[in-house]
């Protein structure tokens, strides 16, 4: 099989695992009696990202080839995710979880091993491409776009899949047993993780670079990636990455419950958008797939600063459009526009940032550097941002009859104002070389 195709399949499965639950988990948590803890479930992803990607990056740089470690992490993550599914099975459809603490513990362990795989997948892809004489800026985005396709595929599946009375079906109509409202989303994610575990061991080797000379304790622990902070350009890049990372999980956590909440309003209850929130928000990932393909042009033509600024202002519009929209015409157009700009908001930051970090560091710390980037964005940034967003949403909204209702417009405008401040500050402070 063609090398690029093999890496594309890896990316497809990598993000299909995540897409099965990331954008629809909030709807199930509300039903399962954990609605007030939604922000914590997304913050957990950030908390483990503070240290797990860095630790796994060290292991990949020093001890286990990254493609193999990627598979092993998915084996563990998938097993714990299936544990979450089994607890849901024990509770039954539409019921609260009797053992919420165990559910949270299993979920935490699962994402602790999943979050490092994003950086490990990048490291494996970059290493294999370079080993075969390919250009990461040109050849990686078309491979990475299959990851977004995988994310979309499982989003659509859990939006439409229904398990009821012992039978399986697919429908766009509203149904309480749709996977997007049930524990079955965790089964899909866990199963795909196990599939990727096996697939990773078919990938080409990414041999670890061994040093002949003696190395310091800092180097042996892989902590020398932090020396990147000594360079002003990289220090500012990582700091603003953390600030922008505060936006990453806000819509993943609350877009679904927000759009679904309109089902509690008679005039919007029967609209397609209110009943298919996961399907509607998948437009975000479709936009993301298209935007990934534009990254090589924009990076080479405008450089990392302009590309990052595009991402930051896109977040302003992402939140602002949610604030002025609704599921009926013409308000639903703003929801669609919010999903369209998400491609620029997410990819021009996450994917371009990963490529930038890969170009700016030496080969011996590439995996550690990717882990550091992950720590700053999906770790520190996402944790602080998600918990803060949760406090804001809980202050203005509350769960009523299974829906999270309240003054959503104020929440979205607060998020948009924050993104605007970050964008203006970045434009003034970050001055890379031409």
C-alpha cells in the first residue's frame, strides 16, 4: 500500500476515535446526571494533557518507537473507554449512572492515554515522511485531512445510529436512543481504539536516534524541549498557544447542549438543527478538512504570524455567530457560518502550530517538543479555558427538563471578547523573522 495512504488510514482512525464522543458527550452527561460536570469532563482532557503528552514524548524519543507507543496507548485508552460503555449498559437507556465516580475515573484513565496519541501520530507521520524524502509542509496536510474525515464519519454515525428494543437502525428523526444521547458513543470510540492498536504495528519503523556521547539528566528525561522557551519567538508562540488553547474545548463541550436546548422552546422544538446538533456541528469538521489543504499555501505565503492571527479572529466569529443564531431560518445561517469559520479557527492554529514546532526544533527533541506544544494548548490552555467557560455557562444557564437553558447569548459574547483580546495582543507582541 502507498506510504501516504497508510499514514492517512492511521490519521482517519486516530480522529475517528475522538469524534465518536467529543462533540456529543455533553448531551449524554446531562441525561446521566452529570450535566453540571460537563466542563470538568472536557477539563480532564486538558489536565492530563499537561503532563501525559510530554511524558509519552520522552518515551518515544528515548525508549519506544512512536508508532508502537501510539498503538499501546490506544490499547489502554480503548479498554477504559469500553469500561465507560459497560457502566452505561448497567444503568440502562435514559437513566442516571448509579456509580458516577467510577465512570469519571474510567473516563479520566482513557483520555489520559488518548491525548498523547495526537502528538505521537504527528511525530510518527513526520518521521516516516522525512525518512522517505518527503516535504512535511506539502505532504502532511493531505494526510492529516483524513483524520478530519474520520472525525466527521463517527460524528455522523453517532448522530444517526439508534439502538432500540435489541435492534440497530439509522435515522435523522429525533429519537431518545440515538447514540449521541447514549453510552453507545463510548462503545464506538473504544472499539476503534482497539482497531488502531493493531494497525499501528503494521506501520514502518521510526528508529530512535541514539547518542554516542554522554548526556545530562535533563536530556535523558527529555526535558531539554523546554529550552525552546529561551528563544523569545518560541516562548511567545507557546504562551499565545496556551491562550488560544483556552478556546479549543468550549464549543466541543457546549455547542451540542446549546443547540439541543432549543428543543425546550416550542417554536424551535421541531427544527432539524435542534434535533440533529451533532450532524449540524459536523459542518465544522467538513470546513476543517478543506482548510487543512490550504495550510501549505498560507504558511509559505504569509508565515506563522498571519496564519495564527487568522485563527484567532476566526474564533471571535465562531463564538459571535453562535451568540446571534437560532435553529430556525434565517437564524440557522449564523450557526452554519460559525461551523464554517471553525476550520480556520482550529486548523490554522493546531496543524500549522505542529508543523511550525517541527521545523523549529532539532531531531532529537521533536517528539518532546510536540508533547510540549500539546501540553500548552490542550493542557494548560484547554483546562483553564474549559473550567472558566463552565463557570460562565453555569452562572447564566441551568438544566431544566433535560435541556441546558438560559442566557446563552451573553456566554457566547464573553467568549468572543476574550478571543478578540488575545488576537490583538498577539498581533502587537509576536514578531518572528521574515
